C-alpha cells in the first residue's frame, strides 16, 4: 500500500461509481472521496459503494458530513441524529448527563460510519453560536465557548472510542458572521482578543486531541486580510500556538467564500501554500480537474493517519450492543422533537 496520498478530495455524481469516476480516482493526485446525500441510499448501499471505491484505490480516505440535524447525509439504516444544539440545550441544567450523551453520540456515530466503510465524518462542529449565523445555528453545541469545548471534547472522546478521528470545523469560528460562506465571503470584524476569548476557546482546548481541522472561508481582518483557509497566519497559529499536529482540510474550494482566491488552480495553490494538507473540491467537476492538474506531484504522508485502522464493526451486529441500543433510542427520540 502506498505510504502517501494525493492532496485532493473529490465528490461523486451518484450512488454508484461511473466509468469516468473510476478513471478519475486512479489519478495519484486524488487522496479521498467525500459522500453527499445523492450518494447515499442506505447504509448497505454506502458500504458497497465504499468497497467499490476501495477496489479502485484501497488507500483512499472516504469521508462524509454526518453531524446530525440538518447535516446528515446518510439517513437510511443508521440512527437519526438530532442537531448538536439540541444536545446542548440541557447542558446548563444537566452538565454531566449531557456530556455523557455527547460522548455516547460520538461513539455511536463513529461505529455506524465505520461499519458503512467510511474513515471519517467531518465532525464535530466547534463553532460557537452567537445567534447570527443561520448556516451554523443549531449545528453548534452552544453559545457558551466553555460548554462547546466540554461537549465537543466528549464527542471527540466518543469518536476515539469507536476508533475514528475527529475533524473539527470551522476554525477559528464561523458563528460570529451572518453571511453564509457557501454563497458569499463573510467578514468578521471583531478584534483578535475577542476571538481568542470566545470563538477560539474550543479549538485551543481540543487542538491536541483532533485528527483534523477544517478552517472557515471567513475573513478576520483584525488578524489577516485573507480567509482563514488561505491564511498562513491563521494556520500557523493553529499549529504553533495551539499545538495542533493533525491534518488541515480546506473547506470546499468551489464555495463562494473561496472564489476571491482566484481560479480553481490558484485557490488550490493558495490553500496548500497557507498550510492545508487536503483540498475539497465539490459539485464542480471542471474545477476539480483543474485542481488535479495543479496538484501533480504533490503528496502527503500525514493524511494516512486518518484512515480507520481497526476491524470494522458489522452494522447488523450493532443492535446486539446494549450501549448502542440505549444511545440509539435516546438520540432518535431527541431527533423526533
């Protein structure tokens, strides 16, 4: 098996690989695949799709956005997850119970995604909700930075129990802007001291326990005029000041918040130069091909640390675990209300 991976993570058109996609995944610049709702019909089908991808390239990283609430790409055959803000609602009154449930949620999510053949989910969201961002909103655990750190840390511990890495987003925090970086380039005008005292708190407390981090397509002009994902200053702070040793994923380079960095190839070069290890290019095949051409010869050993390294659980056998039954029932009930 190769000892390094290319720096590009791509998406697919549907629930099964096309001939064109098989050829695309064989390119050495491709290091991973991200699944969206259009790729997921059921847990069993996702497991087969992952197996199909691994028959083309066994070493590729396979990922999904499976946070819960609004952002749950796979829904059939796995637990219906509430938004993390729903879990956080009880933190002030029942902190110990809530933290335990967050840990159980991370464990259940990790076990289910591993059983489906995936290596990682882009979770948890460590953004602190300030009541401004509709794109974040209840994806955040809380509006209290220490509460986000406590619940997010428990979620990370649960993922680790399941053998899965945690991928935190969106560094240094997307919760302080109203604009959605999918459609615009948000600007957060707060001074650095305020960001340090608020949004950065969960990332600072959890940095050494995270397998990967995704920076935001947000500009924080008090620190750097470039969006965080294209900023050597921000990504340097993450590694040098916060002690983060893992993988840095760019957020999707096809998003509007990334387009100020130029053409797809220029965005890719800017993100890599800033310190990103892997680039997401989704929902734009022409842009993906341009990025692949721009990344020829680039590889990273660091990416291999994100692979799921244990024997994968059997999805059908999870119901035999009393912990899974208990947590499944609790989360399904919360998601229904």
